């Protein structure tokens, strides 16, 4: 009986370990074959290393690094694209998106129409920063309160 309980507990721990590895994206530590491009954003929001890079919703790479460029005062994001996607046009655009309302953030690529392709070390010129929920709420609140002119000021008319 003790052996059966021990085996059951060991199987449960193994299942929890596998689940933790799936959730934490630990498979992303493996070095993927591909090429690296960089993009500059004014605000990366909650984007993290190893976040997915998607094209049409399909994962095609990972974020391999996020640093601050001291000359441009912008976030420099390194994207490692899988080698099989080596024909992305050079005018591809990158934007930071969120999966669902409060999901993880990822980099979405939209291909352009140029005949030449992105190569290792190239820069994606067309970028759109992350939308920060707090900024949107504060902008909505301030615009709403400012639309009424001097409402609440106690005018005599």
C-alpha cells in the first residue's frame, strides 16, 4: 500500500513539474536557429524577454532582449526570428499587442511589400508602442471632464 501511495505522489509531482514548465515557457531557453532583428519602441509596456513574436497569430520567433538605447532614449527590442521565415519584407512593421484583455504581451509583425527581405542585424523601422491601460483610462477621464467647459464653476447665468 505504501508503494502505491508513493508512486501516486511521485506521479503527481511529475505532473506538476511538467505543468510548471509549460506555463513558464522554459522551452524558450533553448537556442533557436534563426536571425536577429531589432526594433525601437517608445513604450514596451509589460513586454518581457522570451515573449512570442507572431505573424498573423502564428508564433515565428521570440523576444531575445530588451534594453534602453542611451542615445535615442527608446527601448531597443531584439527579435529572434526562426530561420524558416527568412523572407520577411524589409518594410515589415512591428507592434506590441496583448493577448486578450489582460493576457501576455507579444510582438506582432505585419509584412510590407518590399522585394528585399530582412537580414540578420537589420532594424524594423515601422513600430507601434504598447497601449498602456492606465494611460487610456486617464486620457478618457481627463477628456470627459474637460468637455463641459467650466461646468461646476458656479457661473451666474
